[in-house]
C-alpha cells in the first residue's frame, strides 16, 4: 500500500505502527524528487515506443 499525506498526525501514526518505508518528496525546478536520492539513483525512465 502506498500512502501519500501532508498530515503530520497520520504520518506519526504510521511511524508508530511500524510502516516499512518512508520517502520524503520535494520539488526541484518543477521536478518532483525523492529526498536523499541522487539524480542517478532514481528509477530508470524511457519514453515508450509508439
């Protein structure tokens, strides 16, 4: 399950319950990035062929 939230209360509750992974997102020049990952560490992306 993926949960996306801005709620500190929900985030705190998920932490207390032992949620497995947590990633913080941020914007960099209009692009959404994952805090702590470098530009070469993210998932690979290629445009699909038509």
